[in-house]
């Protein structure tokens, strides 16, 4: 049975769905079953909002001040679960909340979800993956033809309503792509975090 909550480095993570609208070439889902304290993050059946909320209520967060929504799926593919769980994390556990996302939540849910997120999410971290549409489609392989444009639009909307928004890329990108990502970050006014690939 998959873990709903697991620890990795200094944070607690919530693995709320295995659904994803991308098939990233570098995704760790294709190389291992678990991360951090989790032996497996593959749900036999995606958890309900009630199951995730119960897991949060029963978890001892001593020593942790943030809950990160990031598992073996895209959290915005389970929007109702995400919103309910983040609300409990903030109001009952007094945690900061972070959403690690591919930025396709608006497209996935066919509406602007940012106003709903802004009420329960403190930080949004968006996987940029590539500096332009062509490379993005090749690396991220979203099910949507306009994934890159949707991601940029989502980030801009988040910046207007959520105080901490950031792009992330992994340091395996070619140097010229990293420079192009830095330029995009400057143009959008959104900070860029370069993560080390592990």
C-alpha cells in the first residue's frame, strides 16, 4: 500500500494522486517505486479527500513546519483532494503549504484554479523543465498541445495572487538552456531555483 505522507530531506510530502498529464523523460517514477521514507508511492487506488485529510490529522508533524504536495502524480489532477487537504494542513496543523506542480492545473480543470489555490497554498513551485515550447514538448511530453503556453499563463496568474511563486529546473539541462530559463524568469518576474538532479 502506498504512502500518502512521506518524508524527504527536511520536509513532509503529500502523495495524493498517481494521475499525471505529462510523461517527462526524466521522471523518477520510471526508475524507482519510492522516494525518501516511502517504500512505494504507487497507489493501488488514488486516495479520497477523506483519506488524505485523515492521514494529515493523524500525522505527527513535530519538527516540520511545511507540507509539500508532491508525489507520484500531478496534485492538481486531484484538485478537490488538494484543496481539502491543504485547508486542514493550514487551519488545524498550522503548517505552511507548498504545491509542486507542472503548471497545467488550469488546463486540466478547465478553469482558473488560482483563486482557490491562493486561499490554502503559500508557495507554488512550477517545473519549467525547458526554456521554449519545442524543447518543453520534447522533454515534458504533456497530453496538451499548448502545454508550454498554459504553464506560462498559470505562473503569471499565480504571481498575481500567491506571494511565493518560483520556477524550478534541474541542473542536467544544457548550459544554454539554463541561461534561457534565467532570462524567462527575469521576464516573468518569477524567481528560478536550479535543483541538483539526484
